């Protein structure tokens, strides 16, 4: 069970796997191909892991970005 500490939102393993499969297949349906680079711009939240795993399992290269980072660190 994944839980986000601030909001308390969570996903079961089954929910996370289902989201991962949906995300990966969605990328493919949008004509993405294995080896394409996907930038994930998400805060730390349970869905982040699902998006990362879905893209990876579909063969995409992932670069991660965090919208809470600031120029000063």
C-alpha cells in the first residue's frame, strides 16, 4: 500500500499496477514507441510510481522533473 504523507492519499498494489498498465498503453496508443523519452513532471505522490513503471514497462526512456524544485535549491 503506497501512501502520500501530506494528504493521506493511497493506492493498493493492484490499483498501482492497473494505473501503470493504463499509462503505458496510453503512451503507446498516442503513437509513442519504445525508446522515446517521456518527462514525468509530478510531485511526490502515489501515482508517480505508477506513471514511472507504466512508461518503463512500455519501453520508454524516462526523465524525471519535480515541479517543487526552485532555482535556489
